[in-house]
């Protein structure tokens, strides 16, 4: 069944403003999709400061590790008052453990839990987690049911269209998860077998939208611009959009989408000062949490930011290798001086995925 909110979305403008997920009212319909290794507190905060973001979700956090207070897991869920609204994404295959992790999060003041059922990586799938869960209807339902029943806060699920073209399980699962009490579904319009290749299947997303009765469906995959978002909303009827890599390629994308949804001019160009300020701000926020280690963590943003932030390619290369705060500051100073010298507008980032057939990831 087509849900009520989606019919309002079928205009040329992205649907605007608030959206309700369970008892949460989110200020916009444009969400930050989880990107393991990137969507840490610093990135979330820096993006929020630019405006337009409706919801951020953390990197996937292993439920068992969280319950054993593993240091890395605690780092991933670190947050502050500005970092709102936030959902914590958990993964694993054992319903008891996921339910306990969700309860622990609720007891510690978190207001949303997302279950990862989309991760294609072998180390996650091999333990029965991520996309693997969607292959077993009963187990998937049990898992969602146990987590939903363990907490009062809204529980959402993020998944792919299915394992492969022959097993497009998402519509059936989305309908079942809604009946079990899931508050929203995020659907990445690819199968697990596709990894990050091929194109996003809009029709597949639409089938998920049509399979649920009331809960919001969040479309996801390859949205890089206002036009992409408009096209996804129009062709799928999704209620909201989650953007991952597009947020690194254009950190102002959420603001643009919000402006477009209010029929305001969204096609602005941040000034060179604003662009370099964003770069410094993200790094400084990172140092607040990760100290010296930030130099290493920040390097992998270089390829995503280079083209958008007008960073000359030799300086982008230096950003990939720097190892001190002073070096960062001198690179940032030089970027400001030489801003715009860069000719290519194509980002040099490559998503790091293992080589070879997806079965061996
Ligand atoms: C580097 C990387 C890390 C990711 N980590 C997660 C994750 O932790 N949890 C998750 O549900 N999806 C994860 N994803 C998938 C994204 O959330 C998203 O579904 C996918 O990238 C498609 O959306 P996009 O084109 O807007 O990036 C990851 C994707 C990438 C490229």
C-alpha cells in the first residue's frame, strides 16, 4: 500500500520539513546515512552546523562489543547536545544481544536505534549479521521483534533490496517489520551482490514504499545533488532520503535540500573562506575526540573533499599524508591562499572495498 506521506512527495520539490519516526519529530527529511570510518561525532557535528540535516546515524556498532564496553564502540556512540537527533546503528545476529544493546542505549539516554541489515562485508555476514539476516525471514523477524519489544525508543531497520536479484526480500520484510513495530525502514536500492556497483534500482525502492502501510520509508543510494533527491522522491514516493557519500562530496547538500524544499535558492556557492573554515572545523572537532590520532583519521577525507573545497591537487596529496596539527594548519593556510587553483571538479576519492567477487568480501 502506498503510504499517506508519500503521495505528498510527488512534486518537483523535495518534500519539506518535519517528519515523524515513532515518537520523534525530525526537523527535515534529509538524513545522514551511516558510513563506517567517517560518520563519527566530528563529521556529524560539522555537517549539522551547515544546516538542513534531519537525522544522523552512527557507524555500525557491534552489539556484543558495545555491551562489553569496548573502547572503540564507546567512541562510536560518543555524542553531545549539538549532535541531535541521532540514532545508533547496531549490528549482530543474536536477538538477545541486540535487544540488550538497544536497552543499554535507551538506559543511557539515546533516543533511536537502527538495526543494520545491509552490510555486505564478509566479516559481518559471516557472523550472520548485516545483509545476511535478510536471507532468513523468520530470524530477521525475531530479531526485529526482540529489539522493538526491549525498548520504548523507536527502532528502525536499514537494509538492501535483498541478497541478489533472485532474492529481493525487502518489500516482504519491510511489511513484516512494520507489523512488528519498526518505526521506519531505510532502503539502499542495491542488492548485497551488487556491493556498491551498478545502479540504484528505483523501482525496488518504490516496491518497499508500497509494501508498508504507514511507517516512513527512507530511500538511499547515490544521491549526490538536489536533482538526484528530487528524482528519487518523485520516482519512488519515499518519505525521506538518506545520503552517505554525497555528504562528503558536498557537505552543504543537506542545506541545499532544505532550501529547495522551501522553494528557496539552493544553488549557492560557499565562499572560499566558508570552504576552508569547514575543513578546519571538521579537523578541530576531530582533535577534540581523537587528539593526535586525528591526523590519521582525517587523511581519508582528503579525496572526498578535494574537489568541492577547491583544494589544489598537490595539497590534497599532502592532506593524505600529514601527521601533525602544525602541518594541518600550514596546509589549510596554503589551501586558502591558493583556493580555486584546482581545475578538476571530480573527486579523487575511491570507496575502499575489497577486490574480487563480492562473495569473498
Ligand atoms: C565507506 C562506507 C561505509 C559504510 N558503512 C555503513 C554502516 O556502517 N552502516 C550501514 O548501514 N551502511 C553503511 N554503508 C552504506 C551507506 O550507508 C549507504 O547505504 C550506501 O553508501 C549508499 O548510499 P550513498 O550512495 O548515499 O553513499 C557504508 C558505505 C560506505 C561507502
